[in-house]
């Protein structure tokens, strides 16, 4: 896979083909949460003398 999105798409298709097995539901949600984390730009730390 060239991108995480392609991997995630493949994983989701496999999961749906398996009838959305609840055994793998937490794993799918975890993978999708990683995708959301990866997409968001990392904000620089707030500098300020507080």
C-alpha cells in the first residue's frame, strides 16, 4: 500500500466482506482513529510565558 488511506480502505473492505464481524470492530475503529490522527497537522507548541 502506498498510503495509509489505501490500507485502511482495504481493511474496511475485508471487514465488510466478513460481515462486519464484531470481533474486529475495535480494531477497525482503532485503525480509523489512527487515520484521523495522521491526517491532522501537528500544531506547534504554544510559546508564551504563562
